[in-house]
């Protein structure tokens, strides 16, 4: 593809499954935006080795496109007490899955087992909450194909690609809960809030350090 060098094309072509793309994103530093807000292109992500949620979703789309998947993103919107989130989505057969980068232990990858975009989005609902336990996810968009921005060089631009998040703000969003339902939502348990605060990366000077976690071996319990 125009704009990527041979090394970058090789990297993207090796990311030939959604799972491999997610694995790659997990090794990228979180972009803490120490010098101000950014929304950089996938080429810049490769150059800097870091990304935040929307940059990672857009990068995932470039890798998907390189491997003959449509480059699709879905916008998740929260209430004014929380941050929005963007995920890259893909289909395996009739089922939807998602690629997602977050510095928290939640809002990550989703296996392609969901029958619809709404069903996929709802898998994030109970994991989307503030530190006081209030659930905040409110709406979502249908998949947006980033090919519509090909003329704007969304994959390799040297400039911030703000036109993508600006477009996502304007597309139609579908409500997840009614006003009546919002008032009856149960608060997230304190232990879940605590788990949600676990972070994968922490800032150290100009770099970020990945916190290592190991899968515990769980012994079978006698009943």
C-alpha cells in the first residue's frame, strides 16, 4: 500500500488474523499523550510503538485491510462522566468480534461469537463503569468503513487524522438504555471496580512500562 515501507508492510501482513492483531496491540505502549491530544495514523503507530484506544482501533483496521478484511470501526459513547471508546470489528462467518486496546483490565478483545453489533456492544456494558460504580455506556454506532477516508491518507498521514473521530461524532448512534432504565441500573460491585482499576501500562518518564501478569494455575476443587 502506498505510504508504508517494506518493513511496515511485512509487519502488517504477518498480522493476518484478528487474534494476532490483538496480540500486537498488547505489546504496544499506551500513548499517554504527554505532549497533548493525538490521533495518529497506523504508520505513525508503527514508528512510535505506542497507541491509545482509537489509534489502536484504526491501526487494527489497517492490518485488517492489509489482510483482506474490511476496515471497520464502531464508536461506543458514554455519559458525560466517562470516556468514549472505539473498537475495530470483524466477522468470522456470521458472527462478530472486536479488537480493542485499553490500559485497564477490561474493554479488551471479543471473540467472534456475537450475532449482531448490538449483541457485541452489550458485552461491554457491565464492564463500562466509573470509580463510584455507576454504569456509563449509553450508545453505539453501526460499523464505519474507513475506506471512505482513503483519499485523506488515513493509514499513512504524517498529520493527526482528526477527521475520523470527528466523523464518528456525527454518525447515527443507537441508544443502549432508556432514561427509565438508567435510573434503575444497579451499581457495579466494589470488587469489580477494584479489578477494573488494574492497569497494563504505567508511565515512567518519557516511556511506559508494561506491568507483567501471569496466568495463575487453578487447581480443581473437590465438591
